[in-house]
C-alpha cells in the first residue's frame, strides 16, 4: 500500500515510508521504529493505520541500516544520536502535518520500544503533536522534557517486561500526575516486552482510537474524554 519517500530534516533528506488511505485524506500519524530499524513490521503498522483512514509516515532513523540480531540492534540503538533523531522526527512531523492528504492541525505520534521513548520525547518537543501513544517505551539516553508535554499520552506496557518494568511505569505515571499531565497507562498481564509484535497475537489497529481526535482542533479535549479501556484491545481473538 505505502511507498518509500524522502522528507527534509536537519539540512538534508531523511528516508521514510508513507501510507495513505484509499480516500486520500485523513488524520496524520508518525510511526516510530523499534531498535531494529525501518523493518517490514513497522511498514505494516503504517499500512494498517492507512486502512483505518489515517495518513501514516514512518521515518527511517537509521537512514537505511537495519539490524540483523539483538546484539546489533542494541549497538545501533545506543549509537543513535538523540539530538539528530529529534531533528528527523521534527522533519517527519512537519512533513506529515503539511501533506496535502493530512486533515487537521495536529498529528499523532506512536512508537514501539525505542520508538516509544522517542514518541514521548517528540511530544514534549513539538507543539504539532496532538496525541502520543507509547508502546513499552524505553531508552537510557532519551530524557523527555515532561513539564513541556502538552498532548495526552496513552501508554501500553507488559507485566513481564524486564526492561520497562511496571515499577518504572508507575514512576512515570507519578511524575506526570504531579505535573498535571494527561496519562493513561495499561499494563497487560502475562506478557513480556514487544508483545504486540508476536505472530500469534497481532496488535489490532482498529481498536486504537486514541488517534481519531488528532484531525480536530480540539484534539486534546476529545482524546481526554475517550474511554481507552473499552476501545483499546491489543490482540485479535
């Protein structure tokens, strides 16, 4: 469904994958990769967003490189310069916000693992972000400017995650609560890190209704009033 594209960022061009729904318009969302790179799974997430009426862009933060093993992925993640990644994400957000197919004045960001941490980071850096979804997001070098967060955040976590533990989730929840930010966390029992990518349990995009409000100027109010517990079901039966 989608296609490879390039967009301007940091004085040059950054590659990415763009998927547009069949109606050629819809809310914009930036999909941020795991530590593997811009792999088929992330492109599939973009395609599934497009099937649900969105305009989805996944920026390639590794600029063409893809990890072949967990060890290589870990090294690539730690070598990623966060300041450079933030510039690429700003370029991606600007690109999707200005795209002729995108509706509304806000875009959503969603990320997985490393990308989850970067999604929250981007939401604290860019006023064009109207909604943020974090899937078990963690990166030791990513330090979001939480007081500057303006969009609501939905966090999806795993009970048996050894890296982004429930304790860390509750600590983040406490920080955001003290700051008066909108944050809703779901910790799913009996699953581990990256559970949404397992082959036998496929994350269901249609149930992720958090992004629906980003096409509206009042996206923050609309999103905060949604019932995420009923609408977010991560697995197909």
